[in-house]
C-alpha cells in the first residue's frame, strides 16, 4: 500500500509543481518551467482534444480529485477495522459515564 500511495502521489506532485512553477514563470533557468512551454503544452493538448486550452486545467483538477477520492476510499476500506476501533474509542470518551446514575445515588424524595 505504501508503494501504491507513492506511485499515486508522485505524478500528482510532479504535475502540480510543474503547473504552478510554469504558470507563474518561475523557471530557475530551466526551459520546461517557462511560461512559453506552459502555453505551448496546453495549446497542443487543446488542439489534440478539440477544446480551448483554458478548459483543460479544470478538467485535470477534477480528474485528480476523483482519483484521490477513489484512492482514499480504497485506503479506508483496507484500514476499516482500525478506523472503526478508533471511532468507537472516541465515542466512548464522549459518552456520559453511566455509573453516576445508580440506584444508591438517586433521591427517594417524593
């Protein structure tokens, strides 16, 4: 599962880092991080997909969000026993103690 998460998060971090650095033209002298390469990349993808280049980043973000939900659902399914135990322990801490309302502590006044 650790390698699955690494291979899932690695490309997302790489793509997000490239997108952010190239969008703001923070290139450190690297051609791939320039704004011109950024615009050319999305222009090529836009022509290949037959859509305007401005519509591609929201679609990619939506795809990453859906993929992330699927990955976290798989992770939650695999760890469901420990999650349920944690939830039950947490609920037990928040519940009022039941030993305070015993027969001896209740008043017999009318």
